């Protein structure tokens, strides 16, 4: 249906139906304010895709916020939602990893303990991880934390690496905090896409509306004190120097491990973790469930899941031409175990990075 037909639907509805309900005026305002932008042509570029996505999302959210309308306006409401969602889907087609589809199933929480904070360094495991790292042709960082016992080990865990999409955890934390019921909040769609297939469009939209201070605060509440979020996502260039090279969006394996621990502990009722996060238990649970819903598609398969079969994994992956990272909570038979693997080298091949993930899992015993 084109714009003229949408307007015709409105006029017909206004003539044929009786006085409306509270949402009628809001729906018409949503149409007048946001429909024109959703009908424009946008270039097939990163900026064009972002503008198209924002136009569609603005229309959808404004229509949903209008609430109930009288019967005669319901066809208009349905048409505006259809148009907005179509515009969003066209933008997402330029951003999605191959094979990803929508947000997918919203995964339930597995049965698990709240977890034990860092308690005892495992020197033997440190040695095994060091041996794995030394065999890798490039730079790597590894971190693991067994939540049942509090044992931990790592290699280069405080070395800054290009963060790619992993610092979107800060965006997720900021979005979750905006609504006492995240599933009913304004940013729920964007948060789901961010977790499902690492949507740059969704991350940029949340950043633009909530602001860089909110995202930086999200990183701090997660414990990601060495991580940075300099602005919207843009393409970067591989270099030959040690990490982080010329990248300004950086993180560490220990930051990512700390973030996952706090989210998990908060989701399972740890009060101290919830205070640090500034989230309620239901908000933290939504965060973990979003990460559990990550789709196994293309680069978003990450470095660990190819080797974990049907084991449930809550994860955030990141990838650039020179960097591959996976930060995961593996919900296996030993109880939840946090595993973070980062690999860096110009022209890094995914098969090499995933082999590193396999070697790390073997060293840990997963």
C-alpha cells in the first residue's frame, strides 16, 4: 500500500466510525510524524541503512505506544506497523550475518547456581592455557572462571584487544535498565537483535537515544573498566602491530569475564551483583536470556560453539578482519563456566581462531 492509499484509509476511517478512544489521536500523530521518513529512498550504505532502520523503528514504536484505537482505525494501525517493520527488515538485510533470521526463540534460563566469585587461581590450568597461547600464530587472551567453585585462570587477560561487538554488552546493560519489565520496554526489539545477531543498527540506535554516558555507565556497572565505547559502529582496518593496533574500541578478556559473571550472578539472585549492575533480578535475567538466544549463523557462531554440540551457551561474539572474540558462559555438566577467548593477527582466518577455541576448551576440560 503506497502513501496515498494509507492516507485514504485514514480519511475513510474518520468518516465511517464513531468518536474514538484515547489512542486515536496518538496514532494519527505517529502517522504524520514518522510515516514520511519511512517512505524515503535511502542509499545502500552504512549511513543509509541506519537512517532507514531508525525511520522504521520510530514508526513502529510510535504506533505501539499509541495503544488501542477504535475499530475503524485498526486497518491503518496494522498498515503502519507492516510498513515500519518492512523498512526495518530492509535495513537489517544489509547488516545481518548470513543465515540469521529475526530475533529467534527467546531462550529460557537453565537451572544453575548463582555462582562463586573469584576464589582460587588454578596454576596448573594457567600453565595449560599458556601452552595453548604459545602455539597460536598471533596474539591471544584467555580467561576462564568456574562458577561452581570460583577457580579461575587466564593468559594475557588484562591485555587490551580490539573489542569489535563485545562491548555492546554496555549497550545491553543500558537498555535493560530503562524498563522494570525489559520485555515491555521501548528498547526490547533492539536489545533482542543486538543479542541474536549482534546488530550494529540496534546498538547505534540505543546509543543515539540513551547517550554515550549511559553506555559508558553500563560498561562500568558490568565491571568493564578497561573497555571503551568511542561511538557508533564503523568499519576498521587491520594493522600489523600488537593489539589493539589502531583500534580505539577496546576490551580485555578479564573485563568480559567480569561482565558475564555479574550478569549471571544477578540473574540467579546474587544481591551484591545486582547492586553493582544497578539492575533488578528480572532485568539481569533478561540480559542472560538474550545472550542465550544468540543465533548460530556465519561469524556469530563464534569460537566455542562449533565444539560444544547442544550445550547451552550464553555468549557475545565479535569479529573484525584482524580480530575474533568470544565471551561465553558454558552451561555444561560441570555447572556454568565462563570462557573468554580473543585472537588477533592481521588477516586472521576464522578456522585458526576456532581451532584456538577448541584448544582452550580441551585445556579447561570442557
